[in-house]
């Protein structure tokens, strides 16, 4: 699979740290599976992963701590 952004890099399976700013907190999800471009570092997530991230975001919003750090491999 070729990268859609730079059109020259190769997308390879990897993991990344997903950071999102919510209304009342910052959420950091570690070890999220993704495909990453070897050339420009662009990252893509598949639909299953994005749905799981949505679940984790809902969970984090309920925790009401200012910064939440969640390990994806422990909640998936
Ligand atoms: Zn690329």
C-alpha cells in the first residue's frame, strides 16, 4: 500500500501514540495499532481501531481527570 499523502512512501504496520484534546481533559492513548508511512510518517487507523478509540474517549470523559493516559493494548 502506497502512502496517500506523499505518494512515494510505503505504509507499514506500526503502533503510535494517539493524543486528543477533549472538553475537560487531554487523552493520551499509547500503543495504538496503525499503518505508518516510511517516507513522511503519515499515520492511518482502520475503522475498528477508530471505533475503539471512540469508546476509549467516552470512557475517559467519564473519568474526569485532567490528563488520562491509557494503554490501548490493555483496553482493546
Ligand atoms: Zn507518506
